[in-house]
C-alpha cells in the first residue's frame, strides 16, 4: 500500500508539473508580428512576467523596411505620431509612450522627426497589487501609425500579449538589447535654465547649467509642433551658455508659455538625449508685418 501511495503521489506530481508547464506556455504565448506595409509591428515585454504592485515595461516594436520611417510625438514638417489605445484587465493602467529621441529624416524638400530600422516605443504598465499570482493577464492595444518614404501609408493593428502573473520576473533575453537601446535614447532631465526669444522670424534659445554639451554635433527638436522650422538649428557657445538659433515655423500661430525641447548628440550608434523646458518670450514684432 505504501508503494502504491508513493506511485500515486509521483503520478500526481508529474501531472501537476505537466499542467504547470502547459499553463506557462499558454501564458507566455505571444502573437506573431503583424506584417503591415513597409513595417512589421509587435507588442513585446521587457520581462517574462507581471509582478503584483510593480510597473512592467512593454513596447510597440517597429521593424521598418529600408528607407521607410514612422514618427516621433512631433513629426516635423509632415506626418503623424504613432498612437496607442489600450484595453487592459481591471486594475491595470497604461502610461503614455516614453518617446526615445528621434532622428532628423529628409523626405524630399521636407524634414521629418522619427524612427528607422528597428525600434521600440516603451510604455509603462502598472500592475495592481491584488493581481493574483499563478494567473495570467492579457494586454491588448490598438496601434495606428503612418509609415513613409516618398509616399505615406497609414496602418493599424490590434496587438495582444498574454503574460503570467508571478511574484518575481526575469528579463526577456529576446528583447533586452532593444529595450536597452530605447532606454539609452530617452531624454534625461537636464535641469538647465534659460529662455527662448522670438525676434521677428528668428528664435534664439539660450541654455545654461551644469553638464551642457559642446556645440558641435548637436541637434534640437521642439516637442510642440509648428513652433520651429524643421531644419537643424545653428549652435554656438557663449562662455558658459549654449545658444541655438532657428527660424520660426511658417505655421506658427501663438506662443505657449514655455517651449519644451529635446537636445541630442549621436555617440557612435547610441543617441544621447537631454530634456529642457524654457520660457518662450516674444521679444519683437515680425518685420514682415510692417
């Protein structure tokens, strides 16, 4: 009887292990990438599981055909930023896209701000503290984008990702490099002070503070659209200050109280970026208006 009892326990253990493995496989399953026109899109996660009470980073993976691009939050001269609309289990919450710094992209006579090759747009997902371990959660997002080369093609897809809920998680080795690349390109808060002055058709932006980079190899992107022309500004150092000069956008309508900026510098294959926000001051009238 004792041997039969031990055999029964062994069979039960094997069944439980098999069932757990099947549940894990099902919970870890993900849909294949959606192969849209000139870009493949996919919902991916930085870690292998959701942990109650913690924030998990997921992201929209974009794999562009050569010479095609999608757009940053400010698309530049033309285009439309990628948009996400989430459907999540009760208690879960999605934050806004943490936009990696863009690159300046020539499109004929236009200049756009966006992404090429392969990138991920990271999004924080807050997992509720009462999420039950050993369960799973399905994250669903409706994504829409505009992909362009000489022409532009709108696209959309519904993407889903099911992850197990566990007390601990590990990095997903498949996506570590892609998330690390995106995180390295996220603009860091600079703490720089300064102001932007509009004088006629010109805008002069002056920044001061610790850690200002040298003026060479810099680029600057306004977060708000239709503020500056999309050509790269001119930069110079004036003592301990960094000055950028740009032209006001021809679509400029009114001045917000502050101008939000992202400064970038390419360091090899890595894009380093800083975030700054300065008061926007109307210093004088547009000479063309007289």
